[in-house]
C-alpha cells in the first residue's frame, strides 16, 4: 500500500496480469477456430464428394481427397436448359420479392410505430391475428386461383408472401428504439412522413433491415410449394422445385433398380448427383452471409433494448 492506504501493483503483477489477459483471447480464439473447422468440415466433404467419380464414391466412401475426380454430376444437372432457366426464375423471385417485401414491411412497421396514428394498436392486432389463425390450404388455393388469378404467373411466388407479420413487428420494435428527437427535428425542418421514413428512420435501421431482408431472401429462394400447387408452365418452375423433382426421380430409379436386382439390371444410386444438387441449391444464397454479417449480428438485437 502507499501512504494514502490504497493498493498498488508492482511491475511483476502487471506483467502477470497482462500475460493472463493475452492467454484468454488465445484460448477462446482457438476454441472458435476449432468449432468453425468442425462446422465447415461436412460442407467441404459434400463439395469434394460431389466432385468424386460415382464408382469411386461407392467403393471408397466419402473422402476429402478422393482417388478419382469427376464433374459428371454437374454436367448432368446443367445438361439441359431447365436448371439455368430455373435459376433465372429463383433469382428474379428472390430479388424482386425481397425488395417489395422490405418496402411493404417498412411502410407498415413505420405506420404502426408512429404515436400520432390513431388506432395503431388495433391495426397491429389485425396483423397479429393472422399469426395465430390461418384460413388453411383450401381457402388459400381458392383465393389465389379464383379471385387473385395468379395461376401460372411468376407473381404467385411474391404477392401471397409479400408481408410477414413477424418481420413487421420486429422492424416496428426497432423503429420504436429510435429516439423521437430525430423525427421531431426533421418535422421542424418541414419534412413530411415519407421523407422522414426514407431519409431518417431507414438509414438508422440498417441492421434490422439487413436481418429481415435476409429472412425474406431465404424464404423466396427456398420457395417450391407454390410451383407444385399453382404452376403448370415449366418455364416458371423455381430451382428448388426442379431440384426436388430430380431427387424424386433419382429415388424412384433407385427403388426400381433395387427391385430388378435379380435380373441383373442394377443402376447404382446417383449419390454424386444428389450432392451436386445440394451445392447448386445453396451456392448463391450462402454468399450473402459474408456481406450481411455485420448487419445481421446487430439486427439480432432488434427490440432487445428498451429505452
């Protein structure tokens, strides 16, 4: 202790503490690297297996470095124009659907977050009610085909899924966390509500917008049931539906081959084709994560802090 009675630290103690402080990040960083490697290993294994020769995969199993490489599975996928065409449909639905959904969700979320809007709580209840109850498949099918007339239209993927109430409430909670002083100062300067929303509120809500936009993009990219129910034109099939049909055909061929094993007409299961379809399906959408990661982590805190 010094003359005032306070504890002091010697140079040796400071040196020991700094060394310990250095060891803790190294330890936890090593754990994170190991965990990331464990999570990444199956994905790399799927990629290498999809690039493996079919007979080699059946004979040697899954290996990171197979003895014989092959791209026949990818050639089989892209041999016809069906997959590239389905890619175009899925990309259009994902980009346009996400943009329109974000616009509608942001407008609805901003409207029910404004305190000067009358009956905003009652309006929010109508959105919340749709999260508890739904009309079911048959009324939805009748509504889309008979009244909205969206059969064999690319908009059947977008319009029915234009607004997700859960995402809207998440965005509203984020808007509520923005101090009212920003909006009031803009109103004093003469800005109207459209200008406040697009120039003040939305730029301050990038983490929430990125998170919700990623949710919408994943939903549109994985859309396949709409194609099965409402689409008969093969030019409007999405990638997910085409992949599902390929997998079903492979399973049927495998089952038939197993039943005909006694006659000697055995067709080996196309494992590499299944793995290649998985890579083709998740390839484009997975590249969004590195660009949206910093916003995505912040957006997970939407509504978590209340002032």
